[in-house]
C-alpha cells in the first residue's frame, strides 16, 4: 500500500466528518464529525512520516498524532460536559433549541 491509499482513506474520512457536521442537528453527531476530522489528520501525519517525507528515523508525524489524540480526548471531555449542561438546561441536545442567549 502506497501513500496515495492512506491519503485517499484520510480524504474520505475527512469528507464524512464534514458531511456529518453539516447535515446533523444533534450535538453528539457534530462531535463525532469533529472526531472523524481529527482522525483523518492523524492518518495523514503518520502516513507522511512513514513514507519518508520527513528525515529518516524522525518521530515528528507520530508525535503530532499523539498530540492530536490528546487534544481530541480533552475536547471530548469538555464537549461532553457542555452537552450535559445544555441537556440539563433545555431538556434537548439539539443546537437549534439552545436559544437562551438569543433573548
């Protein structure tokens, strides 16, 4: 498998993430779309590192991927807390129904 296959999988995952974010009206699905986009970036980081687009023996791509995974975990924890708070206040997790700040 060459670099093109990894980039194609990453592009498909990125596209699915964008479609999920745009088309869904549920906060949980939007968060899953963001996670798909971050995973697409991880695939690119590791693939470009593996196929030698950085200097030999470097861990740059893998370290970026680990950093992105840590960032995604922190984002998921904060977002889940926000979702639970929104559900507690509005009894719904649809972003369109959280309209307290509009008044």
